């Protein structure tokens, strides 16, 4: 049976269509979820896409965290539902306290848009299990508030527990502490990533096909998950 992966659309989402396309290319059925509808319609996993949810008013992700759909997603994620937050989705996951830390204004105060090399460090998550430890991938990064910050104790805990999923290689585009580009929760089902793997799934439009592994990983995870 084909896995069904929900892609949430908030007012201001930009990359929901790209995320749905990546899900389809990976071999799953994308299911469009609306921010105002708390029903997840039986999906097996969820992607929170990039963009500017609710115009990034107050701060990025602060309003989206209270959307009706997020109330359901938070409960489901705590119960094991795989959730991937990309860029603005990463910000929303932090605001919803599904992931620790916060995403702040880029240290250099400029929007950064470029192809970026990442090193995959945690391959035991629902979203990275098809990668090899230390594998380097090339995906686009595009953000103005992508600087990951947390207190030293939280950073040390993420390192000690192997929860840093990916780091920037060849230059840090936003000043993120310890070059962190992606992290996971302690269960490994929730991942937040600042770069955009959904923009690296086709030869025609992406700098590589490296981003596809994030979406095929969740399908592999779902096959192995208990019924």
C-alpha cells in the first residue's frame, strides 16, 4: 500500500508544492493539509514546508505553532508520527517545542541563497536512514533567519545524544552554532533542517539528486515501523 505523506500549507507557504512533488517522486502519495483543518486525514508522515507562514509576523513560526493543524501534529509527533520541518518548518518545530533551540536572524544580517554542502551525521532518524554516516550532500539553502542557536547545555546534549543530523561544510551560510544545519528529537521521528532537500530531487531543476534521500528514508522507515 502506498504511503501517504501530508504536506501542510500555511498562509505564506512557498515550498509546499515543491515538497509535495518531492514526496511523489520518492514514491509516496502527497496529501495536502490545510493549516486551519486539524484533521490529518490518515497520513503516515508530515512535511512542514518552507516559506513565510503568517508573514513571519511576531517571529518566524510563532503564529503557525498555534494553527489547528499543528495542535494535531504536535500530539501525533509525540506519539511517533514522522515529521520533517524544512526551513520555516524547522522554525515552527522549534516554536512548537518539538525540537529544542531557535532559529534567529542570520549573523551577517543578509538573506543567503546558494547551493550548500552538508555532512550527514545522524542516519538513525526516520528521515535520514538511507544515507551513510559522514556522507556529503549538495542541496540549496535560502533563508534570512536560519541561524540555529541554543544554550551550551542543549548543544552539548544534542552532540552527546547524536541528535545533530547535518552540519554545514565549506562555509556556514548563516552563523548557526557548531555549524548545525539539522537536528532531531530524541526519538528520531522529528527532524528540522534549514536547507531545502525538496529542491534537490530532479536533475533538471536541482544542483543534485541528494535531497531525495530524505523522502525515500521516511518510506523505508514506514515499511519497518510496527503496524
